[in-house]
């Protein structure tokens, strides 16, 4: 078997067998197949695609290319939630303790942020003392003890994906849906959960810009999950404006705490409730959707979900007092309010501009090795559909560098568009994709 033959086969639109894909991926991970040949194969996949069984084979091979977690010692059905990334997306910090408080075991590995999208691990590290690395035995033991653990991905989780992702990034093949889907699902499957609730973002601030592409990606990932023997469903959700009002690591932790108190933004709270309901149903701890929803709402109302967040923080070495006193979190030295400067309805808030400004303030990484500032970011004071006057505060910027503060203040106003008439508001959830639908 030779790599060039497999490149030619895919170039001509033929299907690769599992044995052929194993040869290709294993050879690339070992270094026997060079970058230029794998880049050619990536481009062939970009143009020719892959069928569902072929994508599933690729996903499982990538998942098995390194460490895999065995979560069988954890009692109950383990359900993981994954977001494809966006701006102001604090859902994991809210949904994970929420469903854990209801008896859904959550053993979750999360990533770091890159570019304008935030990472759960970075947000957790803004909590003083919080440890994002646990040994596998500690990870499993903690979930059995309190029902929840959130850690960073290990270096040896799906190493084939890390190599392929880096190559796709420099060969204009990132947008291939088979390669995106296998990248996401290989890490999820390697992390050992029994089922997956996927949040596939679409819009200006998301990786997928059109609903058509987002639905195709969602369907592909649900197919992979089902063919791999994992219960999987997806929500296609809006990212044409920031999901929450906070963008930045410590700021998003504060917003998660507010949301678990029942004081969070409506769009963020609403999506978290829907994701939690799907996870509760998948974990088979409610007999109906109505019962699942009532349980989720009661956990928020009673404070059980907030208490579970405190348990998580303290179990992983963090200062649980942040739940009562968020001022313990890192604080920025400078703030500046951005005024509307005109009257009218807010027609749009561009999440990409907001995310890029937050990154340039230091809240995100331009490169994988960039050092981030956990305290800085942006807090929106308004949302699409609001009527504002010239002195209305649209947003507040937090910075530790005065020059970045002034530069960010000039840039962030460009994210806001005004109109004389009230805009038609988009739904937060566009579509639900289930195995039954497929």
C-alpha cells in the first residue's frame, strides 16, 4: 500500500476502506508519510468529500491514535456537551453544574481559546487556585463524588487530529466538513462519554457562516456519533450577535455566576436551559421533556446549580468564595464606557468585531503560544432590538494597557449598527438535528 495510491483514489472520488485510512493516519502520525502527501489528501477530501461510514472510520482511527479515557467506573450515563465556538459563549460553565446538580454525571475535557473564540479552560483558570489538570483516576473519582469535573485536554488525546488540524490551517482545507466533523468528534469519542449534545453555531461570529453549512456539519457529526455507537443530537444556534453580554475570561465567569443565580442575559439563559434539557433526557433521568424542563428550572430557582459550581471549584483547588464575591477574580486596571453617540434601534452587534477587539485587548490568543490576560475584555450593556440615545452606554471595555483601551474603544463602536425601525429578532435556536430525523 502506498500513500500516493490513496491520494489518487480519493482524488478520483472513490471511497477509502478502514484499512486504507488506518495506513494513512498511522503513517502520518509516525512521520512515515510527509506533510506534502497528507496535504494533497486533505485537498482531495476537500473537493471530493467522504461518505458517512468513511468519515466515521476516519474519526475512530483518529480517536484511537493516542490516549482514550475509560469512564466505565463512573456511575450513570455520561453526557458531554460541545460547542463549535463563538463569542460570549459561556454555556459550559452554566450547563455543566446545572445538569450535574440533577444527577447527570459530567466528565468533561475542554479546550483553550484561539482567535476570537473563548476557551472554557482559560475561563476556569481565571478562578484563583483552580486546577485544570487532573490524573485520570482523580478525574473519575471526582465525578463519582460530586457528579462533575472539568479539565483541559491531555496532550496525547487524539494526536492525529492535532497534526491534521495544523496542516489544514496552512493548506486552505480547514472548511472541509468531513475534516471538521472528524476533528471534533475524534476528541469527543476519545474522551469517553456515552452521548453528546452538540451546539453548532452559525453566523458572523461562528466558524460556519450559513445555516446550510451549519446544518450539514451538525448532521454529519450526529451521523458519526450514531455510527460510533454514541447517542448524539445537535442544536444549530445563532452567532450573529454575542450569545452573552460578557466577552473575556474572568468577565464570563462572573456572567456564569449571575446566570446560575437567575440573573443572566435572556438569550444565554434560554440556550443553557435547552442544552440542559437535552442532556437530562439523554442521561435518561427524566421520563418526559416537560419533567426535564421543570427539573432544570427548579435547579436554577433553588440555587442547587450554583451550589454545584461552588463544589466544582473547591474540588479542583479553586477559591469557592468567588460564587459569593466575584471581585476575587482578576480585575482590570482601566475601564471605559462606549457611548452610542446617536439615537435609534440597535439593528446589529457584530460578534466578530467584538471578539477580535477582546482578543487584541489580551483576552484571546492570536497564536497558540500567546499569553492571555484573564482580566480584560468587553461587557455589552445593550443588545439587538434595544432603543438607545446618544448618551446610552453600549459597552464597557476592561483593559490593563491604556493604549489598548483607547484603541479598543475606537474599534468596538464599529460593531454596532443602528436603524430607525425596530429590527426583526432572530431566534437563538434555528434547528434541532436528531438521529431519528436523519
